[in-house]
C-alpha cells in the first residue's frame, strides 16, 4: 500500500516560491487501479514523478507498505518494485525489443519464449517484434505497448503511467484500454494512471481529481464521473470525450 501524507512541492520563480502541490493526502491500495485526473497544470505529472523519485517533495512523507521511502532514490524505489512509463517512450538505437524486455526483467534466466509472452499480453505479435530495434521505425502505439511489456516483465508492485494515451492513434488507444484491463485482472500489483481520457477513467477502481495542486475529490467511478461530466460540459476543460 502506498500512502502520501501532507505532500507538498514548491519551485523557485522570479517572484519567489510557487506551490505546485499542497498537502496531498492519498492512499493507493494493493491491487487497485487508480486514475488521477484534473485540469492541465494542476500538478498531476509532478505528483507521479515525486512518487517515482524523479522529483523530491518539499515536505511530507511517502510510505510504501509501512516503510518511509521519502528519501529513497529512483533506483531504490525501482528495487522495491516501482515502475514508471513516460508520456513519450524513449527510443534506443541498437537495442532490440528482446534486449529491452530482458533488461527490464533483471532475470538472466528469462527465456525468449517468456519475453514473447509479455509481448503477446500487450497485443503484439511476438515473432514480428521480438528482434526489432527500438527505434523510429516503431509507431507511438507500438512503443507504448512495448513499454508496458517491460513493466510486466519487471513484475512491478506499483506501475505508474503518465498520460499513456499521448501521441497514439485510435486503434492503438483501443488496444491500450484492453491491455490495462488485462493487467488489472491478471496481475498482482497496483496501477496508477495520469489521464484526461474518459475511457481510461471508466476502467478505474477509484478516481482522484487534482486541481490547483490539491486533491479536490476522490471516489469510485460512479461517485466522481457525474462531477467530471458537469465540469467538462460547463467549461470545456480537462475531460476528453473525443475520438479516443
């Protein structure tokens, strides 16, 4: 279980300190799929980076299974089973998909068949992808799913996805939704997704709304979606109900 207690984050500006996150308190339970949503610039991605250890909170605590990891590095959190998927996956010239999955698994005994199985789980034909180079020949949707396959290979206790819908087409997006549902149904471990997309919100066990650097509301899909629909209809803001 992940717990954030009175988490705040400030940055220095020309006009002094600016609050990005203010006294965030939230819990992510074991095997729970949580989606954090809210307006652009509300601090959602910053919160994800702080949880992963990419950024350091100004104040507050982060507890994982009762252990205070507030000062743990990104490497130490990775060893605990944290995984982070970027908005735009990195391309690696000279590294194949098989290499990437083998590295992610940290298991020298991982077989090619098992690596292929991870690709199959994210809807990619293993024979077509296992030996491909992770370069510009792959589309955004293909890279997203390969990145998720590496998360599966790591068997993470907490998987964080920062706007996974960014930069992919409709077909890839539809497959991405199916992948998240399969991961949640078949694998142990918690999933935290940052997203504006209604269809991703629809698969959440719980939705957390962050605005102005603060948690505005938290609840089940049935509790939160009417509120989000009213906000979207009233101001044309963050909830995306378009082609995706």
